[in-house]
């Protein structure tokens, strides 16, 4: 009798690989020049309501600080900006991307973006700080 | 023949997580085993007691990367139980759907790991290839592949759209088809049979005496399943039966069989939910700030149980009019399944250690929450000490009520 696995193995030999190749246009800046010479894999789109890196609209924020109360990871700090207004500062490297702050914000000034590649040499870099 | 001690772990390529086994061996045969846990204690409950219930939901998600819906589910049920929050009917159905999706992907993940542990990596890739679909579905419904972040006290944070429902029913069709291949391989392949039949036996008597849970206990012929024993969420509306093999030997093969049949059952449950999902709200209290204010005025204790893929997951919460809960206790299913390892390992061969340890689908980090470090010294507590501690804690809890 043919072992059942052998059937699937032979079938697999004639199908396309299942693995998604790394979407090259999403790699960090310093390696993309190198990769540009090679073949670029089109990115696989993330799901529609994917919770990626946050974005913050500084001007819209009313400084109610509800987001600070619900954030499980202590990402959000209360600050006052140049004009003495109550605003927030976020340390995205600590964020767990739960999206609770987005839900709770009364003026909807926080959003999630599809961006997910956040590796950096410096945890406090500009890319990882929102204010 | 003389006896040797063979330590395996805490860090060992055969285990995914740190745990130490000290096997007493005679030749190739294991005579007895001593299990040493506590290498992965993270103090999550303590961290939780310094946070408010909404923050704990996300912390409890991180108790386990695979049961990342089961823990918040149990926690939310515990808080709802303590405060008496009524969850809307639609939220019950969405919770059930996601819980079953989690079971689906967890059991498929386990099937792959089990194949890997017996050195059959082609099966691992076959299974994990099929598992991708459910992860994608989870991503499109909840916004993330692993930590769904969709649970909220009093309901769920995201609603199912018409599009999601269509995607879900397509995915279920896909699984109905592809599962045939997986079942074919696992139940008919000679290699798998040779490595799993008659190995790691847990008798019905031992399973009951040691309070095993989940597929581990069901494969030994005990019909124990929280979804049936104390129906909750949408499980109460349907006819769920515990999956028990007809002639249970309690060996690894039965555990494989149990999990594969449970995957089929999950598909049926999801199909049922999709057909019968009612319309309406998904959250009892939409304003999270108000919910937090209400919870900080609440008093009482609550318990939440859920049948996680690995077995019963229980959370216990005490609220005493403070913003943060007074006590939060989580018991992961692996905690119950540690002791059943002892009879399973008895008289097994050394080569079967990886598959036997994997057969309960262990999640060590989830279960590790009992190490005691006092004055920088790790202390092993005996039964009397533990009993004393338990009395002390009960007194402390009583005082707060
Ligand atoms: S997404 Fe979650 S962890 Fe990140 S800042 Fe918002 S509340 Fe905090
Ligand atoms: S909840 Fe919104 S408005 Fe309030 S402080 Fe946070 S970001 Fe600003």
C-alpha cells in the first residue's frame, strides 16, 4: 500500500510553494537599495482593519487622557506642548497594538496604520516616537 | 541493571519551553520521573493586580500566545460574573466563533508539533500550510493573527460584517476538504501509528485521580468538557458533545484522534453560529471610561471558566471598590496536565520522551505561576507549607469582603 503521506508529497512537488516571500518594498531604508537590484516581491496586503503602528493627530487631541488610563503597556505619557496645551507622547516601541486607546479616544485623533515593520537600532528613534 | 538519572531540560531542543524532567532510567526504560517547574515564572498576576480590568484583558492575552482568546475570555467572564454584567446575545456568538477558530488553529499547530516530535517533518509542513488559512481569517476579523485584542468586559470590541461571515463560511468549506488529507495521514500513516499507539498511556483511573483536563482526559475516556458541563456563551444553544473515543486506550494515538475530531466539531460549531447569529449590540457598555468607573465601584468575587484548546482555563477575580482588582488568579490547563505526565512516562522509552511530553500540548509558561523566591532564595514548599499559605490567603481575601 502507498503510504498516505507519499501521495501528498508527490502532489506538493508539482504545486507552487505556499510561502509568502518577504515583501521587499517594506524593508528598512538601508537595505532597500541593495534589494532594488534584485527582483521585488509585491507586498501581501495586510487585512483591512489590521492594527499596525499608531498615528496621532496632535492638533485634534483635547488632552482628556482617557487613553492613558486604558493603555495596558504604559506607552502614553502626558505632556504639555509649547503653547501649554495638554497633549500626549507615545513610545511606540512599548506598544502592544491592542488598539484600546483608539477606541476610547473621544475625538478620534488616534488611528492604526497598516505599517508593521518597526525594527530599529534605537528604541527612542523618531520613527518610534509620536507626539 | 543499575539505575541512572537522566536530566532533560530546563533548556532542551525537544521542548519548546523551559521545564526540567529528571528521569530514573534502567537501560532504555524510564522507571520514574520527577518534574521540576518554575523556570518561566513571569509574575503576570501580580502585574495584573496593579492594573485596571480593561488593561488586564490585554495582559491576560499574553499569558499564552496560542490561547490568546481563552484567557481574556475566562477573565472577562470572571469579571462579568463578579459584577453581574449581561453580555448581549450577538457578542456571545462572536465570542464562540473566535474561541472555536482558536481551537482550530491550536489543534492544527499541535498536530504539526506532534509530527515534528516523532521526526516526521513533512507532515509538520503539510499541517502548518493548512493552518495559515485560519490565521488569515483571524487577522481579517480581529485585526491580528495571534493576539486578537477583541475581547472586552461585557462583549466584544469588533462586530462581524457580512463579508467576514462569507469569508468564514468559505474557510470552513476549505477546512472540511483539507482536513480529509490531514486525517488520512494521521490516522492511516504507519509511521505515526507505530510511534503513537500504545505509548504514553494514561488510564481512565489515573486521569480522574490526577484531574487531567481537555483532550488529554477525553482521550482516556472521561467525557469532561466545560462547554457541555456548564454551557456558556453560544454553546448553550447548540448540541455540543464531548469527543471521547469509543474504545479509549488513553494512548497518544487517541489524543491525536480526539484533537482531529474536535477540529471537525469546531467547524460545525462555527457553521451553526454563522447560521444562527442574532442581530444587535456587541457590547453591554460602549463607553469604556464609564465601564471603568463602574468597575471601580464594584464589589464581589467572580469565577470564569472556558474550555480552551488544551482544557479548562479558570480565572478568579476579587473586586473591592478599587480601580484595580484585589486578586486575580489564572489557572492554565497545562497546570492540571502536569501530574498525568508521571503515569504516562512510566515504562516508556527514552526516544518517546519528546512525543509524550508534547502529547498533552503543554504550555509551560502559562502554567508557571507558583515559584516562591524569598530573600533571593528559591524555596521548595511542601504540602504543609502550601496548606498554610492557602489558609493565609483565604483569610486575607475574607478580610477584604
Ligand atoms: S495600542 Fe494599546 S498598547 Fe499601544 S498605545 Fe494604544 S492602548 Fe497602549
Ligand atoms: S484620548 Fe484622544 S483626545 Fe484624549 S488625550 Fe488621548 S489622544 Fe488626546
